[in-house]
C-alpha cells in the first residue's frame, strides 16, 4: 500500500486546541480515510471485516464512547488517527501490542484515564505519537521505562506536574508540540529541546528560569508561559523565536550580544519578546542579526534611544517597540530599512520630527503618544501604500498637508489585498504570522490582527495642528477612520466630506 507522508505541519497561527496535530501523517486510502465527515456514535465493530486495513483515519468527527479495544486486532495497522473526536476513557492496552503501528494519534479527545507504558509497550516502530486531551489525561509512566520506539513527532498534553521521564530517551524527535500543560522545565529539558528543529510550546504554564538556556531549534515558540529569569541565548540555527508573554526580565544583551558561537552567522528572521519585563537599552549588537525581518519588543520596560545600528537590519518589515520608555529621535539610519511595512513605536517618549524618510512602501506608521513635534512634512505623502497613519497625542504643529489627499491606497475602496502577514517556508509547510496593531476607532481601543489589512485610518488627534482641513482629504474614499479632534484647526468642514 502506498503511504503518502504528507506532513502538513500547520501554519502556526492556524493552530488551536481543536486540531489534531499529527493529522498530516495520513495516507490516501479512500475506504479508511474518513476525516472530517461529521460521523457520530461509536466506532462500528464491522470495521474488523477489513482485515488487511493498514490505515484508519477517522480524525475530526464526533465519535464518542471508549476507544474500542478490538482496534488492536488489525494485524497490519500502521496508522491510527482518531484525533479530534469525543472519545473518552483511555487508550486500550492491547493497542500497545500492535507493533505494526507507526502513527498513533488520539489528540484532542477528552481522554480521562491514566496512560502508562502498557499503552505503548510493544510499539517499536512508532514514529508519531499524539496524546493530547485538554489537560484531563494523567500520565503514569514508570520513571525507568525505556520505550521501544524513537519518535520523530510528538504531541503531548497532560495534567501531571512533570514531563514523562521517557521523553529524555528520545533522540530523533523533529517536531515537539506540548499543549495545555503545566510543568517545571529544568535545564535538561532545554537541552533536549535544542536538538529538536520545530518546537511549539506556546500557551502552557511552563515555568523555569531561562538565564542559562541556549536555544538552538530552527523554529521555537514558547510564548504565553511563565518563564522567568534573564533571556536565553540563541544559536546561529534559530530562525524563528517567540518568547512573548512571559515574565522574562533583565536586559536584551544576553540574547542579542551574548553568544560567541554566533560569529555574525545568525539565520534569525523572527524575534518576538514582547510582553515581558525587559529593561535597559536596545543594545548596539544589531550587526549580529542582519537577516531579521520581524522585531517585536513591545510592552516591556526598555529605555534609552533607538540605536543607529538598527538600520543595519535592511530586511526588517515589522517593528513593534510600543509601550516602553524609549526616548530621543528616530535615527536616520532607519532609512536603510527599505522593506518596512509596519513601524509601531506608540506610547514611548520619542521626540523630534516625524520621520518623513521612512520607506515609501510602509503600510502602517504608528507614532501615537510620544513627544514628536514639528510639522508634517509633505514627504509623508510619498508613502503611497499607507493604510494606517497614527500620529495622535504628540505636539505636532503646522498645517495638514493637502497632498495627503494623494495617498494611493486610500483613494481606492479596496485595500484588502495588502495582507499584513509575515510568511516564510518551514520544513514541510510555511509559517504565517499576522501582524497586529491597536487602533482607536469610534472611541474604542481595538486590536486589529488578521483583519488589520481591512482597516484604514488617519489619526492626528490631540496635537497642535492649525489652519483648515484641506478638502483634498475627502477624496480618500477608502479611508474608514479619520480623527482630527483636539487640535487648533479652524474654518469650515469642507463640503467634500
Ligand atoms: C461527548 O460525549 C459526552 C458523553 O461522553 C457527551 O455528554 C457530550 O455531549 C459529547 N460532546 C459532544 C460535543 O458531542
Ligand atoms: C499483549 O501480547 C502478549 C503476548 O505477546 C499477551 O500475553 C498480552 O496479554 C497482550 N496484552 C494485551 C493487553 O492484549
Ligand atoms: C543544534 O541544531 C543543529 C541543526 O539544527 C544540530 O545539528 C545540532 O546538533 C544542535 N545542537 C544541539 C546542542 O542540540
Ligand atoms: C521586573 O524587573 C524588575 C528588575 O528589572 C524587578 O525588580 C521586578 O520585580 C520585575 N517584575 C516582575 C513582575 O517580574
Ligand atoms: C534580505 O532578504 C533577501 C531576500 O530574501 C535575501 O536575499 C538577503 O540575503 C537578506 N539579507 C540579509 C542581510 O539577510
Ligand atoms: C522599569 O525600569 C526602571 C528603570 O529603568 C525601574 O525603575 C522600574 O522599576 C522598572 N519598572 C518595572 C515595572 O519593572
Ligand atoms: C482596486 O479597485 C480598482 C478600481 O476599483 C481596480 O482597478 C483594481 O484592480 C483593484 N485592485 C485590486 C488589487 O483589487
Ligand atoms: C479621537 O481622538 C480623541 C483624542 O485622541 C479621542 O479622545 C476620541 O475618542 C477619538 N474619537 C474617536 C471617534 O475615536
Ligand atoms: C502650537 O503651535 C503654535 C503655532 O500654531 C506654536 O506657537 C506653539 O508653540 C505650539 N505649541 C506647542 C506645544 O508645540
């Protein structure tokens, strides 16, 4: 039988806990491939008539009841995928005797009973194991158990306070996903992780100190956990790292300036350490990270000026430095960042003129709540792709330039093709991460993510703008939100509105 290992390993944002994470390891066999068919009830024992069955893919239905123990009677069974159903109870122990199994996926089922080595005892060929069950499954593996298998992919979700000890016997894992689990991650866990290329540990309650950790995975997402201590170091292999929404503190330098082995050879494209408790300055170590495309450091306690060396990151497309204590002017070296699409420094103490040299291709410029002053230079109208221009709550004076009426994207009522997402190829799939911004519209602060590209906004409110409103503004028929309040504007509202 032809086996098609179609490893669709999921764009990371498309994931949520109702998916079966190893679903891609599936085979194309019409009879046994009954994925997403809205089937209900218990699995019919008549299936046993298919004695030669090698692959049973029943993922994403609504089967309930226990996982039947007669499944263990299929002598040739290689793939059993029962993920995303409503199976309860446990995994029958006689499946643990089904030594032909290569894939065992029971992820996203409300399994409640204890799972132990008996469930996996003879599975010497097993490569892919997915046992995830909304933190209801209790693992009770003997701490000395050495599994007969070496896994390549593992999806785990469990209610124990500790990782199963056998995890440390696995030397071939390429993809590790842990969901909805709470455990202390010792240094040896991070050593294990450093040999795994694709690591997705987001949205757990993983605690531990990262100060002595060296991350080495190509792709590693540890966002939304309880990690503390200083920042880990990154090896030159890391392409994507998210440490967002943890309790990490200290300075950026251990991560950015730390590792000797790096030798300027970094492959890093994506760095997200937003929503932590970082302090200190932005460092001068950017020359090590020239490949960087996405830099998210918002919502920390970073201070100091933007270092001119940031301009060395010529491929930057998305920069979020909002809600820190950054001050000083935006260095002109950022002119080198010709690929910038999103530049968000809102809620800092930055000053000087609004940079009018920012890449003409920029889509969103958010300078809100700083100390920017001076006039709005007509150069800003050259940013012909702008969909968000948010310079509210500064002390900008002078007139509103009438050339704003020329911004091309806002002249049309179809901006939706400017999707603000970041995509790069990853092993077997591609990674897509949508950009996001908080915008004030209709008096509310709303977060725009996937839908950001549908939004068009000019917010110049709470400045010191004077003169009249240029009627040209109202040729911007694609503009959804315009706020000019709290200024010193005079005259009539043009009829063109
Ligand atoms: C899942 O099965 C339980 C009984 O085990 C039932 O109460 C529940 O409604 C089922 N859930 C769904 C979504 O069908
Ligand atoms: C597993 O197989 C062994 C023989 O190889 C047998 O003794 C045992 O009862 C089987 N266990 C289950 C749960 O079927
Ligand atoms: C780091 O990753 C590389 C390639 O991804 C791998 O060859 C190497 O063994 C890893 N290092 C450690 C310490 O795991
Ligand atoms: C944040 O870091 C500072 C030191 O930089 C520390 O004093 C403070 O306790 C930390 N806050 C939290 C919530 O971890
Ligand atoms: C910037 O991106 C281009 C195109 O992807 C790539 O060829 C180039 O090497 C990148 N620059 C750096 C410094 O990584
Ligand atoms: C932020 O950093 C300053 C020093 O720059 C420190 O005084 C303050 O306590 C820090 N705030 C938090 C919330 O850690
Ligand atoms: C946007 O609309 C204009 C005029 O309606 C049309 O010519 C253009 O092709 C549209 N662009 C896209 C990308 O849909
Ligand atoms: C316009 O901006 C002002 C000041 O920044 C704010 O108070 C008001 O809520 C905004 N109006 C709307 C409709 O969003
Ligand atoms: C506001 O603009 C006026 C000129 O219109 C100028 O005299 C004044 O200094 C400005 N105020 C601030 C705080 O920039």
